[in-house]
C-alpha cells in the first residue's frame, strides 16, 4: 500500500528523552522509511518552545541541505510567534520561497500554553499570506480549535491545517470545522479510530483530512495502526495518507499561484518546483474498488 | 510478533456522556480482528458510576465470555464497600486521573491497607493509572506506607512522565510499566532499556483506544524478538498466574 508515498504533514524536530537522535535528519529518515512514509514535514522543537528565530534558521538550513535517505524527503515548517514578529518577517522572506519549506506553523504560547488568537497573529499572517503557502495551527484541544476557526474566518483565502484534531476533545473540535472551506485537518492527536470515521462523516468526505503523527511525541506507527483500525475504503485511505497532502502542499506537480504582490516582494533564492525535489513523484491512479469498502493493511503486520 | 497476545487493560461499555453498546461484544470483535487471544477487562460502569455494580457486571460477563476475557475490578477509595465485590477478580484497578481523585489520598491509604490484608486480593496484580506528573512518586510512597506486597502495574504512563515511572520502577522490582500510554518514538525501547523487558507489559485501553495502534507501537519498537514476546505475552501470563509475579 505504501510504496513510500505516505506524507506525514506534521512532526517535530529535536531531541526528546526517549528519542535523543531525533535532532538528526538521517535518523528521522530511517524511522520514517521503516514505517512506509516517503515525505515528512518537520518544525523545530527549539522554535516552538524557546527561540523561534534560531529554531527556524536551523530547520531551514537542515531541510535545504537534506538529501533523501531511504527514499524519505524531509520538508520544513517555519514556526511563527508574535513576540518575534519583526525578525520573523525577515526570516519568512529568506525562507518561504524555498520549495522545501512548505508553510508556516502556529503553536500555543510556550510560556502560558494558551493558543494564539487572531489578534495576536494578524500582523504576522498579513505578512505571511503573500507566500500562498499553507498555515498549520496546532490544535491540542477544543479551545485551540476555536481560535483556529477565528483565524480561518478572518484569513479565508489562506489554506490552513488544524493539526491534532483537538486532542481528546476531537468531537467538539470537529463540530466547529465543517463550514470553513479553507480549513483542513490532520489526524494526529488522540489515538481513537472512531474519530476518523466521525471526521469523514461530519466533513462530508475525506478530501480535507491529512495524515500526521506529531512525532517524536507520537510514533507514526501508532497513527497508522489507528487509521488501519478505522476500516476505511481504499479511496479514503489514499486521500488521507498522501493524495490530499500532495495537492495542498503542491507535491503533485501543481505549483502555487504567484501573485503580483509576491512577485514584487520577490524571493531571494531561486525556487525549484516541488515536484523536482527528491523522490516526489506524480501520483499514480487510485485503484478502483468494487464495493467502495476494500480495505488495505498497513498495520502491525506491515512493519 | 508473539503468537499469542494478552492485553492487560481493556474496557467494555459506554463512555459517558456518549451512547455506546453495553456488553463485551465490541471488545471481543476488536480482539478477534487483531488476533489478540485474551484480555483483562473492566466495565465502564465501575469506572464512571458505581464500582460495586461495575465489578459485578465485569465478573458476570467475563464468566460468560468463554475464557477470552479476564475480570479486573475497580477499587474506588471513595466507595470502601467495593472490597466486598472483588471475589473472582484477576486484577485490581485504581484509576485516580480518570475518576479525578488525588494520588496522595488518605482513603487510598486505608484501602490499600485493607487490600494488603485481604486473602482474596493481597497477591493480585494491582493496576494503577499514573498519567499525571507526580502520581508515580506518590504511588511509591503509598506502597511503602501501606505494606502492599503484590505486583503493581503503572498504566497510562505518558511520554513526559516516563522518566518518573522508570525511577519508581527501578527502586521497586515488583513495579511494572504498561505500554498503553507509551506512544512516542523510542519510548517502549527506553522502558525496556531501563528496567528490562520482564517488567514491561502490553496494554491498549481498547476498544476506546486503538488496539491496532498499541500493537503497532510494540511491533515498531527497536527491541529483540524475545523482549517483544515477553511484553506481549510472557509477562502478562506470569502476572496473571500469580507465579513469580515479580521480576
């Protein structure tokens, strides 16, 4: 099923107690390859928790220098925080035209653990939207999802990913996302298979649902095991595991539209279309199903 | 993977306030789907409503389930009369975070003293949920205080509390760590490396939590096949048989 095509749209990058080598890109590639994942999008744990600018600089340098090992492509998110708005505006200019940096990400405030509000990030997002790349917002609970929804409403032209599905409050969180066409969700967070079917039902299909693990805090093997247990059709599974992310992150050969303001703003590095990077290949046709419920196995037996 | 997998912690019944099927059929179905031979289980009624009523339901339905399910009884220190309903249990469970009572708690001390003196309960494995920071440390103090001498399984240990759980287990060789909360890269291997595979047991929290995810974590752990076998089967078998329960 995998062929190394699964796309994990949101992971961390940096050492943690049980995975001290998670700061090494080859280690991330080794672990992801073992789980059938061909593309992983990382953001710096240093940027999320302590020094946004330094962490972003490190992740930017790392993904630009990365070469696929084991067929695993590593792409990056730039973390944003209003406390470093001026520095980040400059950093976005330097980084976000590069095709290996897929977009920007918002995390709860590292000191208060409170989700950032639209008022907190309005200025930053006005600077960010010219890059026409997606915005990822970590939504660990329903309160964070509520803030994410307000941002999605105000920045309706920005493609967004709510990452974490509201954690254990997935049901309340999912009930908020249905009326926002620019909002996608990923399936990281609680390891409850019921939430996947609930999300497909409440979002009228799987077109806006993405695979993410949140590694190293959650092993992608666990999220794949949960997805397997949800018993989805092949069409829904392939959409979630890679087809939706290919489109959203322009990994399918479709380049993002460059606006007049973006051209005026100008990249400072030559951009390469994402489909020319590493092992990213155009998508294969999705196998037809006869009953719409054919199930594949990418669970424990596939590891 | 082990030929025969035993799951040390599962549930049956609805989780409030959502509707759900009463009875063990959804649990049996998910166990069968994943080829899990047996599971220790308890009724959510005992967890969320009445420990006594839930324990009676657990023992009754496990008896009817033909050997695949082994009954675990809930000990709720807020309901001391519950000790009268644990006859037939294969494991006792304390779930302070789910039931929202503190780990350092005088009624818990009293209850553990009573369990330690009970001929029905004194050597049963004791499952204790230690998902909150500090709960593992408080558990160690309670065990010293009460003289409880049976094997103890720390369940729902999450990654950020793993260091604490390992410290507690290192200091007391009858303390085990369950895998149900360990979901991060390298966490199961870290537990095995710190206290040995003989004191790590497989548990899932199914069917509320994904059994497939829990199995995938053990399959993906970078440990030897013999360690994996011990985690998935051998240690649970040893604990549940009451023979050489402590490692």
